């Protein structure tokens, strides 16, 4: 392990379940509290504020900055997409019953795109609330996370179909099977070089797919680390959470791994984001981890 010190910031009571995190347009960090049914904001001044879901009842999972200056998030418990402005005002958009929204990302068309985990769909939500859905050519694929690519398309993981998918803005879908059986792809992100990075939680590997569909898999030194989420490093590498190993990992452009232990055992690191001050990871046990980077 490296000597870089990770600082943990207690945000909420244990059990609230910080799950995903993103940088907001207001300079704050915004998180989903999956078990508490709320959104949290950590300001640049260190102040923490929580916003219970309106209406209550959903389980907020993934959150992203939208094209309209607000934060958008999926509500897996009640088939809704949520929107929260930087002043805390909320509204929701109903999705078809049984959608099970997971990942969400801003698309190149000014809309939000989400992965329907339990509906075999990818969906699109305009900022005015208009919803469109696109069926996937696989059954039971469990579309999990989604990211905008550099090619005017969205890319997503199919956790149970062992594949990475691509959807054009017109809804045309291409599925790319992974070389490793039962790899369990989850987190996915656009790399600084235009390729797509993803993690294989079951296989203990990272993956990289180019826009033309070429896939490279990179085994982790610890194949039991269960990588979960991933973000790009501007220097052509990637940062990722190692949920099973209680670490934050990094792969540089030369293919070298480094790993950073979290101070608290069994902290359950999930989502992470990269800001000018470093890497921030949501710890489901109720805290936020900060790893300074050069």
C-alpha cells in the first residue's frame, strides 16, 4: 500500500448509507443516502446538509450533475427520477412501473439517460420531464451503470448478461460480450482518451473498450477485491473503489497499480468522483473518504 493518507469525514449517522457522489455546479459534493432515503450536500466550507426525498419512499442510488444546473438521481424503490436544485428544491419524474432505475448520466443531447435494471431498458428523460424508453436485445441483463461516451452515444454495463452495451441517441443498441465469463460488470466511465473504462466486480478486473468495440481486460493484483465504481484519471488512468478489499485503487497509463487502504475497517466504499482536490469516495457506513492527488 502507499503512504498517501486518506481522510475520512463523518457525514451522517451510521446506517444512512452514502452510496454515490458527484461534484455539483455550486462547488459542493452531493451524495445519495440509499438507506436514509435522502440526498446529502457537503459544502466547500465543510457544512453538511441533508434533504429527505420528496415524496418519501424511494431509495436514491446514482447521482449526476445535469445540463440545467441541478442534480439528477435515480430512485430505485419507486421507479422515479429525482431532481434537486442547488437550493434543495425537488421534483420527481415517474417512470414505467418495474423500471428499477440504476445508473444515470447526462447525455450529449442535453437529456438524462438511465439504466433500467429490472426492465431490460435504457431510458431518456428530457429536463422538461418527457420520458422515452428503449428496449434492450437481451433478457435479464440487469443494465446497471451508464456513462456518456465521446462518440455521441451512451455506454452501459449489463451485469448479468456479461457485456457492455452502447446506445445511439436514436435508440440503436449494440452489445459487446466480455471475454471473461461471469465477470459481473458494474461501474463505467469515459476515459480521458475517448475509450470507456469499466469494472468487473465478480472477476476482479478492470476493463477498457474502445469506440470500435475492442476490449482489454486487466486483472487486479487482488482478484477478490470486488471493484465497484470507477472514474477517469486525466492522465489516461483510472481510479476505482475496491469494495471487497476496503481500498481505493488506481491504474496509471503505464499499467501500474497502486492501492490505498481506508482507515476504517469494512467501510464499504462505493461511488467516487474526481475533483481538483483529489478523489472522494462514498462510504456506506456513513462517511466520505478524501484521497489527495497530485
